[in-house]
């Protein structure tokens, strides 16, 4: 009798286990009948066949932290300021042409096992009680430079910001601009964000979130020489485009 009761349970377990082992799709055909990514940024979306590439060890996972401005710093409207940050476990200065090589190259590691890539800085106007629209930003810049020996990098927000409340974030990326692929899921974040308030005429700490923000100040990195790994293993010079 116990055998007949146990048999259906065993059958259910086997069926569930078999179902969980079935891949969601055949990776060989996932891009069939879809627009392929050919190195250009397409707002409508594409399908990429680029392999993921080399993944670092847990001891070489990317980390960033913004050191300036301080979190919740109050700045003056339209006054230039620098965003400074530290980056660790990232071989910086590797930046493919985002106009022709976006998501086209696998992630690669340096001889020290670090992801080859770069970092961006983005600033968004925010209301603390609402989700920001990822499409909207008031400042964006790709940092193509190599960090110094202490891992320090900085960008200047040349025109400052209009009055309001803002979120400043780092966005680290691999050489071909994809997010860094890390070896484990349970870990800390690779990127950092802070919040600041910008005060100007008619704006105070209390009402800064409700002050309209003027037209975005968009800063794109263009024509910046960067190191590009050549097929023969040596580096060659390339020019970065808009990102």
C-alpha cells in the first residue's frame, strides 16, 4: 500500500525536476527572426549573438565608490563641480567604439585577471517618491581614462546643474560596453550612487525637489583615443564615439 502511495509522489518529483532542467530556449536559435545587433545602439532593441567571454574570480570583482561630492551635499546652481570616485578590480581605459562595436566583443580579462573596461558617470533629476525614468538624464559622460595607481578617476560637470534634487551614479562597463559579468550572484553592488541637492534663486532644501529642471546638460565623450586590444594580442589606438 505504501508503495502505491509513494509512486505518484516520486513521479511528480521526477516530472518537476525534468521541467526545471529544460532550457527556456535553444540558444542556437534565440536570434532567429529577430533584428541582430551589429554594433550600433538601437533604441528599439536587438538580439545579440556575442558570447559572454571571460569571467573573473570572486577576488577580482569590480567595485566603485563616489568620493566627491559627499552624499546629500548641497551645491549652488550653475556652479561647475567634479564627480570623483575610486574604482577597484577594473583594468580601466578600455573603451570600444560605441558607434560600431556596441555589445559586439566578449568580455576579456587582463593578465592580472581584471575585467578590461571603463566607467561612466550619470546624473538624473529625481523625486524620492517616484521611480526615475532610465531614459532621462541631465549629465552623462564615459570616462575613458586610466585610473591612477590609487584607482582614482574624476569628471567635471562643467555647467553645473539647475536647482533640484539629483542622483549621481557610476555605471561600470566591459570593453564593449556591456555590464561587467561577475562570477557569483550573492555579492555587493559593483556601482555606487549618491544624492545631492542643488540650490538656486527661489530654491531651498525644503522645496528643491519641486523646482523644475531646465533642459538637460548632455556631455558625450567623442574622439577620445583609447586602447583597443588587437587580434594579435597587442594594443592599437582607436577613437571613441558617442555613447
